[in-house]
C-alpha cells in the first residue's frame, strides 16, 4: 500500500509499487482474503480514509489535490478490500464516487487507473461499481485497445517526468551488481568490468559536481550528454523517489561499492555534508515533493520515515559511523520510536 505511516510520502508510485500490484494480483485469482487478514484490510482502509481530501477525491500523493487517477485507484481499492458502494468512514466510498462522476466518470482516468478497473471487471465478484455505469460499454470495448494512442494525455505522473529514465539509480544498481559479480567470478571479463566501474563512478561524481551544495540528482543535467559515454535518451528530470535524498542514497552506495571513500572522494564528502546539514533537530529528515517539479531541494518541514531511512543508509555506506556515529544514532532512534 501507500506508506502506512502518516509521516511517510505516499503517492500513486508507492501505490503501484507496493499496493496495486500485490492486491490486484491476489484479487484476480480470488486469493485476497486468504493472504490479507481482516485486521490488515482494516488498517489499509483506515489509511485510505485519513488521506481522502475534503472534496471527496484523492491526489497523486498525500499532499496533492484530487486527481482522477488517485481517486479511481483508491475507490476501486476500497471496493476490492471489502467496502460497499456507500461504505467507509464519513461515507468515503459515496464521496469518492461522487467526485469521479462529477469530473467525467472513471473513463477519464489514465492507464494505471484503468488497470484497476480491468481487474474489477475481470472478476465480476460484485458486478461493476456504480461509477462505471456511465462508461461501462466504453471501458469494455475501448480500454483494452486505446492505451497506446492515448498515453500522451493520460500520463498520471506529470510531476515526475521520464520516470523510467533514472540514471543515478540505474548506474548505481549496475555498479553494485558488477562489483558483486566480480567477487563471484573475478576472472570473467575483468578488463571490461573494471573500465565500466571507473566510467560509471565518474559519471555519478559528474552528476553531483553540477548540483551544489553536494546533492545528487537522480538524472544528470542536460549538458552532461557530451561529458559521458552513456547514451542519453532524454534530458528531462524525473525520478520514482523524491529526488535528492533518493539520489544521494543511491550515489553514496555506488561510490562505496566502487571503492570511493570519504577521505579519497570529494563527491562522497559533499554528499555526506548534504545529509548532515538537512537533518532535523529530532534526528529525522524530510523532503517535499516540490523538489521534483522545481528541481531544487525543498525541505518538507517535518520528519519523514522514508527519507530518514534513505539518509541513514547513505551515511552508513559513506562510513559516517567511523567518524561520528551520533547522526546515525539520532536517525535510528527516530525510526525505532516511530
């Protein structure tokens, strides 16, 4: 599900990654109630209720205004979990359905929202939910055939451009994988792997060098296209996670795997300094989703468990425990007491 704690950043991306795939994959073969106990379903519903907007809808994330994709996914999710058409805290289902119908009906949702509708339609356990009545024929006849031609205007993550092109994350993951592979098979294509690791680590350092004061973008700046050997498909910004904590975490892990240390690498030192400077007085960290559209670090103003975890892991990989473990201890205390 979207993150179960109210301090965590919940978004449609989280929903898809942790909730949508799991719940709908269990729902279609009718295994949902076998895997999810009543208590689990009750807590999921409670979280959805508490993040419903006053107008009855849900947004792309817990701080966002109501959108069709957010409202359709959450509404269908409530129905699948077990709520009736007019059920839910403060008439959550009825209010959500009204928002959907008032804004053109469920047929106006994007492709991801349609996946949820398809799952509901495929099972027919309770029949089509009321908000589908207006467009049931449209959905049955067209949803399966028109997505490729309509994704340009149905993209639900306009505030996270090019979400599948994440160079810091992908480069970091590649470095970690090849370092592990080299340990297991030290003689296999050694020269090629060594060259890759050198270039990949330099790429990550180049990304950070253009992001004062030490943060790591998930994507490189446009003018880095000519400075690296990587093939750049698109220059626009985008990331699954909130960019700077997320990118810094991946970068520090990669640089550590590539043999870079706080003492030997300026990029590591700058990354650590960023994580230390942005730690709140309570020991936690938090970054606003506004960092994504503005491409500039925006503090959240309060502690977020996910961002605190990312910062703590980044500091651990950068060897902070050997220099001064206190910042890591403060972050761990926040997570344990949360």
